C-alpha cells in the first residue's frame, strides 16, 4: 500500500470537520486550499514560448507527473559550474534515446544545436537509467552513421541543484 497525500489530507480535513463547529470552519478553509492546489496543478505543465524545454513523464502510485525541464537553464548550469562532458560509446548511450521522440524524416528537423547533448540519470525519475533530455536526434544520427563515441553532459551528481535550477514545474497529468 502506498501513501496517497490527497487521501491523507481528505481524511484529516474530515476529522477536523467532525470535531467541532470551529473544526468545520478550519476544515472548510483547508478544503479550499487543497482544491485550489489541485486546480492549479492540472496538466499541462508550463512551457514558456521561446525557451527550450523537455517534458519527462513519470508514473508514481499517486499519479502521473510531467516534469517540465528547462534545457536553456541546464546549459547555463553547465557553464556556471564548469561541468565537463563524458565521452560515451554510442552503443551504450543509444538506449537513453526515446525512439518515439525521433523524427526520422531529417528534412523536417529544424537543427538547433545551441544546447549540448544532455542525459539525466535519477533513481526516482529514470529508475537509475540514463534518459536523453536534449540531443535525441544527435545521438540517433551518430549511431545510425556508425560513429563510435559522442560527447554527453550527464546529470547524475548534485541532481537536486540541477533539477531546482532547470525545472519550470511539475504537474499532475489527468488523462
């Protein structure tokens, strides 16, 4: 059994309401707060126009969440912290690419290489597997052209500072 925060809040609010008249007033206010939170957290997540972002979806027992990652922010973080890239063998990093995110008709691809190839690896978001958040096409094309290696920025250590500096928001997805 998993902890469901909304179920927990609902039960506590009902307990307050059943305690006293004053408890009913407090419970009413808490209900408004929780309901407003749910309204504000409805899908889709915020993706500002003109900024490069990436949506990462993760399913938890409490729901499916969209993490709107700010790729331009990650590039700034790389520069500010002098993060160095890792040289990966393409045969090993190709698994990080979501093939459903690849437009295989290269004539329809608007080339944008202002941000480097980036991979996120998180116990909670990617089950400790590398997941490409920028540069899917570059990895795919290099692999298709039988290149042996590619330069990749990997976000594994200091993940909390990385996520806090590059996340526009997390939204509960209601499908």
